[in-house]
C-alpha cells in the first residue's frame, strides 16, 4: 500500500533534482576564483565585482528591464481586456476568430513568430516608413504580441471562477458597468492580473529567439549578450550574471506571492464581513 506514495515521492525528488541541481551548481561556481568555469579555484567574489564595472552588461540589463517593464504592462492591460471580453461578453460575432488570434502565439513556434514579425516590420518600413530601423520599439512590440496571450489565459481562467452574482448584485443596486468593473471585477481578479504581469515580465526578460529577429544594432538585450558570450564558452562571469538574474527573479516572485496572498486573504475577509452585515 505504501509503494505508490514512495515511488511518487522518489520520482518527484528526481524531477526537482534534475531541474534545480544544475542551477545550484551554476550558482556555486559563480564564486569560483578560477577562470575556468568547471575547475574550482577557491572562493572569490571577483566576477561579481567585474560585472558591476562592465558597461556592456549594465547597458544590456537596463535595456532588458525597460523592455520587460513596458511590454509586461501593456500586455497586462490588453490581456486583461481580452480575458474579460472572452468570459463576460458571451458569444459575440467573431468571438471564435478573436479567441484564435489571441491564443495563436501560444501554440506558434517562436521561430515562426520571430520571422513573421521581422517580415511585418520590414514591410511596414517600406510602406509607411515606420519603423525606420529595428531596435527598442520593435522588440517591445514583439514582446507585447507573444506575452499578451499568457495574461489573457490567466485572467480568463480567473474570470470563470469568479462569482458573477456579486457583479449582478452591484448592478441591481444601481452601480454603472464601469463602477462594477473598477470596484468589483478588477479587485477580484487582481491576483491573476499581477500573476500575468509577472509572467509576462519574466518571459520578456529572458527571451532570445524572437528578440534575435526583431533587434538591431545598438539594441543588445541581456539574454542576447549572454548568448553571444556562451558561444565562446561558459565563463565564471556568465555564471555570476545568471546567478544574479535567478536571485532577482526568484526574490521578486516570492515577494509578489506574499503580497498577493495577503491581499487575497484581506479581500475574502471583507467579503465575509459584508455578507454577515447584509445577512
């Protein structure tokens, strides 16, 4: 009777080890004093110090953060609107086509998406003169295009679980649709919105394939910089840079999770108090 749980726990441990042991080993070797990434030469922080004085890395990091922040914010706004429309507006004309267009980047290979966006930007440049060159704007638009689908999926799933009776009660009490949206709907789905933003930000921050097709001279993002360095061989400074990215993203996700859990508990408590007072 106990063999099945033991097997599942063992398989789970092997799965987590397969995923996280390489990351932990990379983080350990980021403190390697040797120039060889796989030969331990003693504990040292010199690779982290060298990163802080590397202007190329700093510029690439700032550019990646700007693109990720803007693309995640715009994708969250558009994805939230799309998710609400798909769940709350019922069967409107063109719904199937709209749903297919929204979710197409989810199943489309990134290489195909990158080539399509590259051809689109080139044609737009010839027809209307914009964009005149590929760089920050084209990368941001491309990231918005493929990250919006993840926000839409998360928000629509949360909208389907939300209690529509609360919205209908607010309308019966005289609230306008926009008031219901901002006072009830958005606060209820706010955890999904924040989750979508974090996912879109993370996806944009580490994208390589689509960025390769939509970037131009002088617009090297951090993942592209890392990829160009890895082609020449993995060095300890790459381990240090990757470690900083893992720690930063992990800390952000943990902090956001704690904040969203507290907000969700507070919202549920407010709902219970409101039902008790009305009852």
